[in-house]
């Protein structure tokens, strides 16, 4: 898969997450499900991390030692992105506030994303080679 396409995909995923995390919460339909907010944060950062792993593995040319760099860079990027979003929520929005448990859900999602990418390394390598 072309590196530019992987980069565009990762940026689009990042933009969608940014939009939904910073938009006025009254614009988002309420769902009466326990801990739905934490599940959404987990899923956002799981997908975020996987999409950036795909890009960084392609960027680093898939050399075995660089695979782990792709996992690490993507994980760190996801965690800092999540922390930044929480700070932006408290500074730029009136209907949202920073929440340390959201950061925890983000980190757990990113961690799960990395371990899933490692478990499905062969499949991810095939996707990158397309």
C-alpha cells in the first residue's frame, strides 16, 4: 500500500477523533450505556494506534528492528495525542472537561492496539506490501 495513502488514512482517523472529542457534546447523540465514553476513548485510540503503526512501519521500511520503533512511536504519539485532546477540551470547549480516566482509557486502547499489531504482524506486513 502506498505510504501516502497510509499517511492520509492516519491523518483522517486523527481528524475524526479530534472532531468528535472537541465538538460540543450536545451535538452528539446521548447513548444510555454504562461507561460508553470510556469504550469510545478505548476504540478511538486502538484505531489511532493501528493506523499510525501501518504508516510508521511503511515509513521505516519494515526492517525487523524498526518494527518495534513503529510500535513505540505510535504508542507514544497516541498517548500524547490523547493527553493533548483532554487539555484542549478543558481550554477550548464549554461542554467538555479534561478527565484523567479518559487518558487511562486512551492508553489502554493504544496498548491493546500495539499488542494486536504485534499479534497480527504477518497480516499487517501483507497490507503494507500491497
